[in-house]
């Protein structure tokens, strides 16, 4: 029985030594891997390349409003509702114009901390790709509405097409730049280790106007509109590893 116990004890000792050896082997392998990564990182270069282009805006958005001030909120609301209904009935006759009512508000008006009256206001949003047609519609609605803002936008389709073209251009430029750096540093080749592609998007562009954007209703002449352009930009950032000779 004593002999059997000794054998078991030796088995545990031997097993323990094997486990310790395995730990030492893993630690050594990790150190070698870290060293190799450090050596590889020494030959890595960070680069970037930017491609941009000016793309014509293709969507026009006009926001118009009607506002009344007075002492009887119910009568003011009725007037605003009738006027907006009149504007919507005219606007929906244009098949290429999207019409949306928004920003209906009834607010008290104070003077010297005393209630002086009420203000009722509602806005109308008009969107179209037909700048000439929308300009004429805005001029017609200015008979009773005022212009709050006019902005040009770039559609998702136009922006997406521009970004796809610029991404291809930027990636090609990035590779050419990496090849140039490789040659200048006397290396024979490179490989891309990491890569990030960023696109920059701008917000709507307000159209410059000779006077305030809140045009008086008497100014019913259609505004002169020019679409203009937006800059679409693609940036490629990456890391390349230069191969040793």
C-alpha cells in the first residue's frame, strides 16, 4: 500500500512539473510574439489621402409661414387655418412639389409682464427638384404668406453616386502614396495593415438673399434662385507595413 501511495505522489509531482513547463512555454511564446509585433510596428507608416468634388445641389426646400397677432386666439386661429388651407390647395396642384404643414403654435404675448394678446403661427414646407416651378409657387404664395427660409440640399442619390466615385479615387490615391513612400525608403513592397474611410457631409445651404429671409407678403415677385454646389469629401486613413529586403 505504501508503494502505491509513493507512485501516486510521484505522479502528482511529475504532473505539476509538466504544468509549470507549459506555463513557461506559453509565456515565452507570448514574449516572442510581442517582440515580433514590436519589430513589425517599427516598419509601419501612417498615411492619409483626401478626394473631394463639387456636386450640384438638386433639391430646393422653401419654408413659408403665416402669423397673426391679436386679442382673440380663436379668431386668430381661424384666420391662420383658412390661410394655410388656401396655400395648401394651391401648392398641391404642383405635381413635382412635396407639401407639408408644420410648426403650428399659439403663444401669449406679454408686455411689461402683462398679457397683451396672442400670436398664432403656422408654417408650410415645400420641397422640389424643379427650382423654376417652386420659385414661381413661392412667388404666388407670397400674396399671403411670408418666406422663412430657402435652402438647397443634395439628394441621397446624388451624394451616394459622388461618394462612390470619390471612394474609388481616394483608395487609388492612398495606394499610390503608399507605393511612393515605399520606394523612397528603399523598400520593395508594402501591405495595408489597417484602413478607415470617412465621408464628410454638409448641412443644407441657405440661399443668399438681398433682404431678410422673412419677406413681406407684398413682395410677391418670385425669388431668383440658383442651385449652387456642395463639396463632397472622402478621406482615407490607414497604416501600411513596409516589407524588409
